[in-house]
C-alpha cells in the first residue's frame, strides 16, 4: 500500500530500469482447453506496451492475468509466474483486492456504474479507504477527472449519472475511475473499440499523457493504434507470444514471418 | 442439414427472373394475408380474454352490489330503570327493552307467536347492539335511545326485492303479517339502506346482516406479513447464492431443478405439509395466521427465488467486471452494484408472489383457517380466517344474504390484488427511473 501512496498523479516516480510487470512461462487453461502457452514478457515502467494479434490469440487472456480478473472465471487456471515489482501476484498471501487497487483496468465497452459521475470516481477510494476527509475525497475525484481530461466537461454536473455521458466521455470516466486508486499499472482491453474516431483520438492522446505516471498495457485490434500510442509491442498468435520488441522495429522490420503477415494484413 | 441448405440454393440459382411476375405478386398477396390473419388471431384472443374478464366482473358486481348496502331500521328504545339497573347495565333485561321499542312502533301483538314474528324484523343481535350502546353511554338510562338497527336478513332481502311479495305466502320466508309490519315501518320513514360499513368493520357472524370481512382482512394481513418476512429475505439470499456464488455442478443443478419443481407443486400439498409439520410436529396453534403465513411462505419462496435470479441475470456482466476491476470483493460487487440494479425486478416479482399467496385457499383450509371466528385476531397466534377462506365459508352458507356477500367478498379480494399489482407497477417504474 505504501507504493500506492508514493505514486501520486502530481509527483511521478522516477523510472527505474527494472520492469514493472514480468510474466514467466505463463500458461492459461480454460477447462481442458489451453488458451496461452508459456508466455514470457516484460512490461517496462512508465511506457505503453501494446498486445496485438488476431481474435482468440490470447492477448486479452494474458492481460487479465495481470490483475487476476481470470479468477472470476471458475474454469480458468493460470500457471507460471507473474510479478509486479518482483512480487508474485499469484502468491497465496497476496490479497487480490489490494492487487486490483495497484493494477487498474479499463474495459472494451465503457461500463460506468449507474451512479453519479462523482460516485463513479469515488468508488475505488471509498472501498480501499484512500482518504480521511470529505475534502480529500473531492480532491482525489477532481485530480482523477483532470488526469482523464474530463474535468472541464463534467465539473458542473458531478451529481448527474455517469451513464448519461457520451461513449467517449464514459470511457474517460472509466479511466478516471481506474486511476482514482492511484494504481501503478493501467490495463486497457481494447478501450477504443466501441468509440468513434474522434473519441478514439482523444483517448489515444490521453494514453500518451498517462504514460508519465502509469505503466500501461493495452490490447488493441488496430495496428495503427498500437503504432501511435505504444513504445513496445508484443504480437500474439494462437496462444503464443510470437514476437516482441520496440514498436518501431515490430512495424518496420519484423523478424518473424507471421508478424509480418499480420501487420501487412495477410492473416487476422 | 444438407437438404435444408441445398433447397434454397437451387431456388436462388433459378433466380427471381425466371419466376413470372404474376406468380410473385400472388405469393406476396398470400404472405400479406397470412400476416393479417396472424394479427387477427391475436386480436381475437385478446378480445376473448377481455370479454371473459368482463363477464366475470359483471357477474360479481351484479351479484355483490347489494351487499354493499344494508337495510337499517331506526328504533327508539325506552331504557327504563325497570329493565336496566344503572349500577349494572350489562345484566339488564335487554330482550324486553328491544321488544318494548319495537312494540311502540307497531300495532299491539295479539299473541306471543305474533310477538315473536314481530321480533324477527330486527337482527337477532339487536339486544347486544343496544346493550353496548347503553354501556358506552349510561346517561340514557331512564330516557330513550335511538339506534339504527340492521334489519334481519329476510327483511333486508324483502327490501332489496330478492324476496318477492307476489310469491305465495307458504313459499315465502316472510309472512303477510310481517310484510304489513315492515311496510308500516317504511311509512313511518324509519327504514333506510345506507352503505354497509359492517362489511368492512365487523367480523364473521351467523347472521348475514351483521357479518363482515374485518376478521378475514386482519387474518390475511398477518398471514401475508409472516409470509413476506420469511420468504423475502430467504428467497433473495438463496437466489444470490445460486446466481452469484454457487459453483456450477451436479448438486447446484439438482437444487435448481427442485426449486423449479417446487414452484409447480399444487398448493394443497403445501397445506398437507403445513398440517403434518407445523401443526402435528411442531405443535403450532391451529387456524393461526402464523401457520398460514409459514405455509404461504413455502409456496412463495420458489417464485421469489426464480424472479430474483432472473433479475440478477438481467444485470449486465460489464457492471460486475467493472466492480471486480476496481478491486471490489464479491460481496461488495453484489451489494453495491448488482442488487440495486436488480431490485425493481425483485420487488415486482415479490409483490406478485404475495398477491398469489393472498388468493391461495387450499393450504389454508388444511390448517384450519376456515374456522367460524367472530372476532378479528389480535396477533399471529390467534385463530383467524383469511379473505379467500372467508369467501369459501360464505359460499357454503345457506342464508340468502351470504350469496351477495360472497360476491362482495370476492370483489374486495380482487380490489386488494389490484392494489398490490398497482404498487408493483409503481415501484418498478419509480425505481427504474432513478438512473
């Protein structure tokens, strides 16, 4: 919990060389079916890492290992080792509630709670007890909405339902909600796939800004988006990590034949 | 499968161009006619349903409206100190008081038999009505007390025209002499037919003119209260566990199948269960709303579990994901997000389940809630009837006045059901508009 307090949106932590997240030999089974095969991947601190690949390649499954969202699926089994700051997140003693406060998530479809805009953002701080006074909570909410670039649009209607916003605003509200617990890592599962191009551009810009303070992992179907927002890219195919590296290299000079076929549109 | 895909394919290959235009027009006309027919069948079905409902309601109203008014006769009773001792009015000779009051209005009776026939005009309970009025107000002793007394059932029927004057005297419940006396009272302006408040404020009685639904309404209220207090929390807890937490395996499948079957069990079986378990094994009191409520709760429980599960299922999974993604525990996800969204559906289903329980008769008959009880129950452990069982008792009674009261009782029951369903609709709209 100490790390959470240390990383505030206003005071970005210095970027150490060690990776924030590291997956070693990560395999995932849904019942008898194996969805992910021995994936090794390091996610750099304060950078955007995008996971690309055709539908059903396991990129979302891999993303959901980082905050143990797969735990909510009864038939799902995860093996291998995933560490956050060298701490095994599948350790028996680790509390999944605290983990999810440190690893926030934004989903494919904007899913604000059917509560007020304020209550949406305040929800995380409330359940994790991140404030002492009402003023502190209001500060957190305002700071989070500012970080998500939504403050000026909603500051006069914080008591109105979050579901009344437009799709793009809803998604930024979800981002504000996720960063209100001051996580270290932000996971984004195709955050723009339900949005129009203008709203997408706003979110992409936001992702670029958020990189200063958060480690971001994003799953995307759009290769242009991966190229625009991420510094590192990992290509998945049929449950295996095929290639990973700097985004520039992957898109201009892929080593693997499958990667080349995918980014040029021949498979997928 | 292959034949299904092959056939239209060959049609498509033949192409619309090869089908003559008039043949296509014919096909289109047939299709449109079929559409129209389907719509007509639907309208016909609805019209039939509405027609039958109208017939039911009209029959009930035609049969029951007379029970909502009651013939009363205004009588001045001389409360003389001779019959009533001011020190102990309860022990007075009330029979004589009533006789004297009536005698003063009518020609003198020639014989004791005639006097008895005259006494039949007022309800049998008149002496108790007068006694209670005097006990409540002892200052009238020595003076006269004017009371609007309900007329006995046969004179009520005579006044309402259900007993016809042109029937031969030997086939009629009232004699010619009694009709003459009654007409005398009418001429004196002493007969009136006000609204029958007794129907709502009196409990059951052997005499239709003073029988009411107060006991049944109170009994039904207590039984429904017990039913709600048990089935609502238990049903919701069971549904939440089954829907949100239970592993999907053979045991939970078995539980689910059994709950669905339970919802289809005939209600009389629940009555037998209540008789065997609550009365015979646990020794709870017979005819008590507590036992009635327990039995009704068993019946309502599967309904509440099923509607709650459906309401929970209807909450979009993205809300649960959002909650878990924020680090909420399963309990927090359910209580903060899922349950509030499911609540309108749960409440609606619960009220409809309770409305069903309110109209349920068979299980209450088996645990003795069809007893003849002349005062409303003071609590859930006192013997009582319920609305449907009261209707059942009245429907079984031979007096003419109970015929109309049976229909009136059904109308009152329907009124309560209507109110409950209206509350359900109101709650659903009110709560759903919140977001």
